[in-house]
C-alpha cells in the first residue's frame, strides 16, 4: 500500500511536466548549461534532518521528502518552443531513512524507485553520514552541533 501511494504521488508530481515537455533544438551552450544547472539543483541531495541524534543509543527515522525547484530558464525555453507551455518548476519526492548508532553517528539515505513514464526512466538515490559532536565530544546543554558529509 505504501509503495503504491509513493508511485502515485511521484507520477502525479511529474506527469504534468513530462506531458508538457517540448522538444528543444538549436540551443546555445549557455542555455544548455542553464537547463543542466536547474535539473541538477532539483536532483541534488536535500538532507532535512536536524543536527541532533535520533536516540541516545540507537534511533531511526523514515519519511517522505517532497518539494519543487523553480526553473525560470527551462520555462523560457519551453515558452519559446511552444507559447502555451509552462515549466515554472520541477517537483521532486523521495523516501528518506536515517539510522543513528552509538557515539552520535547517523547514516541517512534518500531513494526514489525507478519510474518509467512516457519512455523516460528516472531513479535517484543519495546518502550522507552525520556525526553529532555534542553527543560525545562536546557536551552542551540544549545545543546540538553536527558535521555532515
């Protein structure tokens, strides 16, 4: 049931853009770079967890992360290709999981299962490791400091 809900949410968020996507030709290198930058901004790792650990010994977190990236350059090109087309933003959504182990170390992962829509395959995954310094190294009351990479 949860997987079906995720598929439905992801397809609904991306289907309007995929159906409205015009065919681009004759782009300058600057336009290609701008489009690439906007797609990369949408698919980069977005960690939403706090600097604190998720438990004093062990802890975990599971959730859905969703948002949208504004795409003014892609929108300009879409309107140039077809005056009635708008691509003002690109939505994104993914499953987030995190696991804290002793000494304030947390592993995080973001995953979007493989989706095929209109002949285009999309899949995304990413990860991070976080160390909460205030759990073991620098105990401070009511303040959490962490390093993430």
